[in-house]
């Protein structure tokens, strides 16, 4: 096919509204020229842009969505379309195209929601303006006429998309287009607005949409191709292009924007529900003092709307809404945000009670808290909240930003209220336990005085303020100790009991540890971790009650010695080995388990009279069924040195390399950390066979590993090793060098 060819346009790779407008103008001009050269006219023919170009939102690598409208013979329109499409393809653009009459376009739109939404944004590029104007008017009228059937389908598609792509505000590597709160949801909001069911997007929502468009522009420029998922390795360059300072600010802007759009989506879909409900007389039902329900939403009673409202009124409204499992109306939130005064200090008891009621209200509390935060109410209650709002977490084990994690922890803490003697302090500590994140230093230590200051401002008595401070400061003590220390060592129990001080605080710490893990994500908890923490709590509680430190015996010490060696036993989540002691035994067992995709989470070893007894708690790395016979067989060969572990692990590791995000570190613990042992922690990136390599290195330098605790969180590990005896500085230096070298090898 020979025809004149308009030179391919050169598009800006910049980010921002001006760059998008420039790209749209360049594409419009080029496509108009292509249309004219292909034989397009202004009578009964029109080249129409939909999608990103239709909205003038082209990213640097966006595809083009074009429709050739015609009223004449299909064959002639098809030939014209082919001449246009081939030029677009020759210019290396991704293209979604169709050639239709207005009637055909409307017919397809009745069956295809994507087409229907696209026609709402249709914009003339070249040709007959009246033809498109009539189609657009007809498309909007048709959309409104079929809204009662189309909107439920659109809602189902939207929920399916959210389920597939997750919630953008809380993803470290979210899809800025498809995830909940992303660009696609803004298009859905516009569709609901076109249907006349709800107002169009508000200014804050439009601003959030522009932020996500800017991020997508920068992402296309950085990656050099059409992509909508922001990966960790791209954040620095995206931040630089958007002049945002650092990678955390990129995630924070995305989270804020996504939450704004997601909240608007929830509100719009509630409007759809009210619109679709059977018509009836509006009713008002009293819920609490100054609070009523009207048409499924919480609103203020007329008597509560005064020039100087009670400062506690927003908290009382929020608590009532959460307990009634109802949303607060926009108008009420706007009024409260604009007229509610600052909280007196200390808080009056009704305000404090309302906050605790809100936190203990169950799952509905999350939506109410988010709504109050959208309108500035939470910062009025807790000014410290502004610093942690949308603050990103850096470990992929976390599902939520810091602020949402705090609210989720309070929610899970409320479910454990019957397990503690002060449920009010438990939910408050859940809300405040990570308030120090984002500040220099250990967030537990840094956050403790901040939490204490908040508790004092709420009006708690000094003794309770001190308890809140202690719980926040020690909130990682139980999980860290249970997973990184030898629970059969009396010194472990003594150290924890001394730090905790009383049974009430111990109960709060135990419940908070469970709530914190549940709010973090499924990777933060496991049955073995729960059992370890519960075991630690039992023995610390006994020590606090009686003064007797009686830790459980080492699991390895309890193993019987059979007549025939080696003996191997595999349970659901543990492996026990009894064998003639030899150098490299721990490394051999760890390496064999790694070959079978079993992660070692604890390892206890005891050697008496030349017989080594070892118990390892294990969990499958990827889930699934275990080949128990193969594991037992290979373990027997491994402990006798007949299994070529190094070669098989090296071959396996070459196919599953992982780049380390930070260099490994060795941290030596003080002598008081253990009885008759020296403890060090290895902090490194998790890689297959890591314990095998480290145990081999320790044995090569003559270190006797009494026990080990393997703690994995996301892609990182903190492995604690108990070395029998004491080690001087020179010996520690040799051990550290060997361990670091082993940890770097992958």
C-alpha cells in the first residue's frame, strides 16, 4: 500500500500536566495530517480519540485508542481506516482501533462497559465535528438510560479488579492504573458522574488523579516502555524526575492520592446504592446524643449544629458511626472538620471514652477512621498523626502504611480484649506502638516518650501513662526474644522478667505482639512463632509470680539415645536427629533440609559422650506436601557425610540467586545475654542455604554452636547463634569474618 507518509512525531518524555498537554497536541496534529493524507474528509467521517488521548492524558509510552466514525459504505471506511492504522503502526505506536458507524458504536457500548465508558471521553481529532457531537450526546443519554443495569455490572468488575491488583495505597510495588485507588478508579468515578447518580470528582480527587498521572509519566520515562507498576528499583529516578526529594516521598504521595480516590469511590458507590434503592420517605433515627441516622448515613442532630460545638463531638460521632456500622455523611464530616475546635488538654473523660469506644468498635472502625482522617479530624485529636500518615513501610512483609498499620493493630487488639486486664490500654498501645517510625533511631525507644505524652494529654493518670510508655518501648521484646534467644537458658527468662516487671504488662505485651503480627500480614506470624512466644510468656509469668526461673529443658536434651545410630525422626514441623558427633553435623542437617525447601527456624544441639542430639523446628519455604521418605533418607546420608551437599546446593543456588539489598552485619550480644555461651546475631538478606553456609563457616573456625534461632521477616533474616564458651576479641574477629563471607556467598 503506497501513500504519503507523515513523519512520526517526537513526543516529550516529561512528566506533568504541561508535558501531557504538549504530547496530546503533537499527536492531534500528526493524526490529523495522517487522516487528511489517507483521504479523510469533514463530511460523514471523523477520527475520534478515546482513552488517554481522548482525555488528553497521554503518558510518554501510552498506546493510542482511536475510532474511525463513518456514515457511508463500510468497505470505503475500512480502506480509509487501514491506511490510517498502518501509518500509526509504522510510527511504532501501540494501537487499539475500530471502524464503526454511530449506530454500531452505540450497539457495542450497550454490551461492553469499557466501550461505553470510552465513548463518554470521546474527542474529535479530525473530520466531521457534528458527527461526533451527536454520537457523544447519544452515548451519554444511553449510559444514563441503562445505568440501573450497567452500574451493578461495573461495580462487580471494579471489585474483581481490586481483588486482582490489591490496594495501591498499601502496596510497595502497586499498579498505579489498575489497583484500588488508581487511575482506573478515577475513570469509574467519572462514569458514575455521567450517569447523574453522584457528583463528579471533587477538587481533592482531581488533584490525586493528577499526582498519579505524574507518577505514570515518570515511570514510562524511566523504564522506556509502557508500564504501570512502580518497582522498588525505579523509585529514586521517579523521585528525581518529579522533584520529590526521595523514594519515600514518592510512595507517600502515591498512598495519599490512592486513599483519596479510594475513599471517593466508596462514597460514590454508596450513592449508587441509595439511588438504586426503592423510593421512600427519608427517615431519621436517633443513634446517640447529637447523632442520628438518615438514609443509611450518620448525620448530626439539628440541635448539635451550633456556633461553638463541643470539641468532643467529632469523636462521639465517629464512635457512634463505628458501633452502628454506618458511614458518616460528607456534609457532616465537612462541618465537623470546619467548625470543631481543638481538644482541651487534658481531654475530658467523655472524649477519651469516645476514642476508646471508637478503637474497640470492630472492623467498621477502619472505614470511619479513614473518613475522619480525610477531613483532618484525626490530626486535631492526635497532631502526631500527620507525621505517620501514609508513611511507607520498607519491609514487604508489611501490608499497610504506618498509619493504617496502627489502626489495624488497634482493631486486632480489640479482639483480644478478654485476654488482658486493661483492654483500654491495649487498644491505645495498639494505636501508638509504632508512632516513632520515621524518626531517627529505634522506633520503639523513640516512640515510647511520644506515646507517653499522648497518653498524658488524653488525661490518663501517671501510673497508666508509665505503663503505656513501657509497653510501646518493649512491644518487640517478646517476639524478638522468642525467635532469637534460647528459651531453655535461664538467663533468657530472667532478662525478660526483669524488663517487663509485672504480670499486667506481660499480658499487654503478649496480646499486642499477636495484634501487631496480625496487622502486619500473614508472613509475620506462624504457628511455631506463636508457640515460642506463648512458651516464653508462661515461664516469665511464673518467674514474676514466684520468683522461680524454671525454663523449659532444651528439646534436644530430652531426646532418647537409641541403640542404632543415626536416628532421624520427622514430625509435622520439626526434625530430630541423633548421631555420632562429628565436625560439620549442624551444617549437614541444615544443608539437607534446605535442599528439600525446608527452612530451619530454631536449632538446638546437645552433645554428651560423643553422641549429638539435635532438634530443628522447620517450615516449608513454599508450602505444599513433603516427600517424607526422601527427607529422612537424605538426612541419614547427610549426617554420615555421604551426601554431596555443597555441590547440590551450589547448583540449586545458581538458579535462584537473590541480590542483597544491604551488606550483612554481625552484632555481638553482651555477656549477660546467655548462660555459659556467647551470642551473636547475623543480620542479612535471606538466601537459600544460608544456614548451611554459616554453620559450615563456624565449624571451620572451631566454633561449637549450642543452639540457633532463625528469624525471617520478608527477605531479611536475623539469625542468633549461641557459641559454647567465651571468645576473646581476636577469636570474635575470625568468626565474624568467616560468617560475613559465608553470608555474602549466594
